[in-house]
């Protein structure tokens, strides 16, 4: 009795569809949320920083921590900082010396970059 070879084409087709769907629907972790924006923190300070956004009304929201010599990207959802300007605050762990940016306005899909230096005078922020 001769056995006909099995066709793997239905399995290959199903695998291809699953792979194509997964790739098409996957979003990069670096992309900004829809209508939101990104905050990139480069910590050149010798202390780990806890970073917050602060609205003009004084409301603070924690973004996360950035270790010494690290760069981290945070996605900020629409409405998290209100519709006006905001600033970034860096709270060094183990110290009471709070650092901050000037007031910033970032449009949808934009990026705020803050490099935290050893001192406030060596720190800077820009909008892309």
C-alpha cells in the first residue's frame, strides 16, 4: 500500500496568516500613544531620579525612575498633563534637591527630551 505524502500547505497558510496578523497589529514600544507624546529622560546625574510631570495647576503624576547613566522613554497618554503646559520634575532618590525643566508644551506625537546633568545648570530640555 502506497501512502500519499501529506500536504503541509494548510498548516503553512494558517501559520503565515497568524504571523502576518501579529506583525501588522503589533506596535513598537517606542511609539507614542495615539494623540499622546513621549518623554525621553537621559540621566547623567550620579543619583537615580524619580521623574514626574507637573501641570500648571500643580498636579503631579509619576512617570517612573531612571537610574544613573540610563535613558528611559515614557509614553504620556492624552489628557495626562491637561491641555496646557507642564514641566518635568526630577526627584533624586536619597536627596531633597528637586530638579525641574522650564514649562513645556508638546504636541500629539511629539517628544520631550530632558537630559539631567550633575547640577541644574548642566541640565537641559528640548521638544522634537
